[in-house]
């Protein structure tokens, strides 16, 4: 069991159980302690350097639209596996399926967004900062920006939500790569438009 995930929420555990039938993996999931009801998962230490598994990558893309829950995405994953990796619905290109379009009128700076503990529908905003930092780190690593990755690792270890958010805002504001800036803004929009399962 990796030491960097000390707890998982019930919904996440249920989604994993639905998507995976391997007994050894399920036994590991059962060993992970349950998070308090207001937390989906809790990370600790440095950001993970592992690339996401095919399942994690698929679920991340699936959730980008903000309309599907983790359970919906896990179901789609199972359907694709049963269908030889092909989507259950044909007719859309892979690019169309994966494209995220931000529907927010305004994307808040992360420090401002994460300074509010609960959103209008009771969603835990600070619970989203560490998974977002993982996504930022992946985008920065893809561009070979080791200095920014180091800064993110350093502030991540503090565990302070607003310090992490401020660092991500600064990284985004200071990047000269328009493609990377757009990708980071889309990640911000995704997090801010994501609908928790109720």
C-alpha cells in the first residue's frame, strides 16, 4: 500500500470496487482507512512521480465535462474493457470525447477560490487543491519545467492549502507558454465547475 494515500472516501472506494475485479487490488483498497465524510482522499508527502494508470487517465478525462460522477466514469471504463477498449458510443473522435470546454463566466484565482471552505452546494473546496496540484505537476513535467515542479513540491510539503494555491496561481501567471497557460486555466475551470456527487 503506498504511504502517500492515508485515506480514501467511501465513494472513491466504491468506484474502485466497481471498476476492478482483481482480488489483490481489492484487498489493498479494503486496507486503506476511510476518510472523514467531508474528504474524498488525503495525500501526504511529496507529489507522486508516477504516471497515471490507464484507468486513472480515463477517469480524469471522463470527469472533465463536470457532468459525470466517478461512478459513471467507472461504468464507462468497464464497458470499454468489455468492448475491447472501444467506446460504447461510436461516432465521436477521441479528440471530441476528451475536449474540455470551460463554461464558467469567470475563473477565480485559486487562492481566492480555495480560501472559501465550502461552496454554495456544500462542496469541500480545500479537498480539491491537492489533486489539482497533482494535475499541475503532470502538466509542468510534460513541458520539462523542473524548476516549477520543484517549487510546487516544496509548497505541497507545507500542506497549507492557500500556499499551494498561491504557488499554482504564480506558476500560471508567469508561464510564457500559451499552450501550458491554457491547459492550467482549463484545470482551474474544471476544478471550479466540478459537481460533487451528493
